[in-house]
C-alpha cells in the first residue's frame, strides 16, 4: 500500500458508464475495487487498462442486489484496507416492458439492484469512511422524473434512488461524507441498444437535444469525477442532470 493511496469502490465498473468511470479514476495512487456481475472478460480488460495507468485494481464479482453478497464484498475490501474514500454505485438492472405487465420478480430485481443496493452499499462503506470522510455518488436517469415507454420498473427504482440520495446526504454530512447523484440522458451503450425501439427513440432524442448528439459514457464519467473532487465540496444531496439539454424542452 502506497503512502497517501486513495481507495475507490465502484459497482458495475466493467462496461459502459462504469468502465468509463473506472478508467477516468485510474492513476498512480488510486486503488480501485471493481465490482461486476457476470462479464469476467470485460472486467479483466478494464483491470488491465486501469493498471496500465498506474492504479491498483482488485476485481470483486457479485450481485449487489443481494445484501449477503454486499457484506461479502466489504469483507474482501477490509482484508485489503481499513479505508474507503469513494463509493460509486453504477450497477443497474431491470426489464424493458410496460409497468402493468411487470411481474413481481421484475419489480423486485429493479428495486433491489438500483435502489436497495445503494442503501446496503452505503451502510457497508460507512465504517471505512466515518473517520476521514469521503464521497458517494450514484448514477440515475431521466426516467426517474418523466414517463419513458417500457422503462417503468427502472424509472421508478431510480426515483427511489434519488430520494435516498437526499436523505443520506443530510444524515452523512456530519461525518464529512458527500452524497450526490448524476442523472444521464441517452448514453450510447450496449444496454441502451437493447432497449425496445432504440432507433426511433434515438431519433426523437436527437431532434430535441441542444447538445446535438447522444451522450458518451465519458460524459457521465467527467461529472462523477467532478463530484469526487475538491471543487464539489459545497454540493450535497443533488442529482446533477447531464443530458445534452434534452430535459430543457
């Protein structure tokens, strides 16, 4: 362990936005605990890229929607360090279908991974952060605040997530811990391309987006990087919208 090394734990850190966030944080003096669910090949590739930038990286497979799995992840982290400076919850899961067609299983999966996991992860991170403070950031989406066809299970879970951010921000501020979220517009990832009617949705998004393009994972990673840095010291409990201006119209 290097002197003054910082420690970061990211969920869903091997693909899409998570990959971009991981690589944006990869540098000498940073130790990254990278969680992923199934795609070990992608996780190993990101680990190699991050290590080439000077970071230390530990891969932590596991389903963060399972509280027992979360406890196991933090046990693994404690074996490496007693400190955690940053927690980023990026992992998300859900089905694309109308709300009235949801099975209870669909509902539970979305709430467990997208919202409940943020609570159990924060609770797990607290013993590491209470002494020295830290930053916690989670990723939301525009579906948390507006109707999006076939996005109900995920959108509703993201609404819960954003409210959880506000409550945790107030409660954890006395420990020097800042809690915030980033809400993204359409970001071009493999997950987005699996969305029903992706091409027509993309066309509609571009027609009313001042930014003139879909988002890139790196766009969200830059906002998260800001929220983890010293210039965000006065920001608590906010959901920062990064959507190319789509939500303005």
